[in-house]
């Protein structure tokens, strides 16, 4: 199997670890696991050792996007292909891979300078069932679909699509939408060849941070409504109201994370369609309730 199979993990720089631990555990329902020191914490959502690594530091933004390949053969093939394309990458030491709890690891940047880590062989702990940080109706949707999806800052769509195709991640423009009066915005999306998740990375807006938003998904619509109500009751800022996207069918809302980018909490997504199509609007909803973080 060639290419990236899923969004495996994210490393997130965090200025305020205490705030993030409460946000992740008590609000989102992720399991917070202490790291080797107070400047590190792991967030779980399934049997994996972690799906997020919180790293205390001066940068409130994503510091690594972990993209999984299936095995060592796929890892070697992708490294060769990057070499043929002249894309700079570094195969990491065993120690570096061990710190990420993976068998092998390489690091590179995408054309916008976003930090990528390609790996295979994550540590999966079937001896340690997921324990949510607070009550949940259902479970997080991961499995072959990965942890969810992300939207990254950048506006050179042709360059974005060309680069991620090298990683085995096809996609195209899926929205041409009038998000501001008289201005059509184009957004592009890439998925994996398995198509389990309609998109893994979204792209098309500039931003003051690399990360625009992270989407996590439950298999129960009640978790979306419950989390939405909790946001309202606890004063967590909701940026985009409840709504349903036309491309991935996600029924979701977007709220502000402690790092100044958004978290999308959703339910009901579909796999990537076999044939391309694009949309001018969502099913309904997703009204902008406050100015988007990157415009402030
Ligand atoms: Fe999203």
C-alpha cells in the first residue's frame, strides 16, 4: 500500500498546559495522561498510546502533524519518492521514533512550512482501554479513519494539491463559497487512498497560526449536543454554530481552543466519494457567531 493511510497524531505546542488539560479532559472528553514531566501530556481517544502530545512552550500552535503509512515497505517507498521529487526529509533516529512511540519516523515540511512527521508502527495499548475524561454517550471515531481532520493555513491550492499527491493523498477543490459578500472563497481537501475519512487535511485560508482547526468526531449525535451545551454553560467561545457540511456530511460546531485556533466537534461524517464534486454552501447552519480567530 503506497502513501499516507491516516492522520495518526498531532503534537501541539501549548503556552497554558493547565488550561489545555481541563479543556481536553473535562470539556472534549479526551483522556489526559501525564508525560515524563509537567511540560508534557498525552491525550488519548482510543487504544493508541496517544493521539495528541501537548508540549508546553512559547508557540501556541501545531508543532507536528503525524501521518501514518502502513508498514516499513511503505515507509521506504515514500522516502524514495520524496528523494526523487527533491523534497527535503530526514529519517529520524531510533531514539526520536521511540519518543513518539512509533517504530520509524521521518520529518519534513510541506510547501507552506507546516511540520510533518511520517511514521509507521504506532504503540497500541489494548491492555489500556480508553477512559474518557468525562461522561460520553458514544465513542470517538478513529480506527482506519485516523484521529479526525485538520485545516491548515495557506492559499496556494495548486501547490498544496501537488505536494500531498506525492504523499499518496488525492483531493481537489470542494468549496467555491461566498463566505463574505461578493467574495468567493475556494477551499481544497485531501484524503487517503482508503477514503475512510472524507478529508484529512483542508486548506485555503490564510491565518496567523498554522492550525485553523482540529476536528474530532463521536459516533453519537448526543455527544455533539452535550458538548455544545457544555460550551454554552461554561463560557467556552463558540465560533461557528451547529451545522452540517456538504463535503464530509459532518454535523458539528466549532469552538475556540486555549491556543487561539478552533476545535470542531462532530458526528455523522461520510467516506470520500469516488468521484469529485464541489459545493457552494453547506446543508445548513455553521453560522459565524464571532469573528474568526485569524481575523482578530
Ligand atoms: Fe472541519
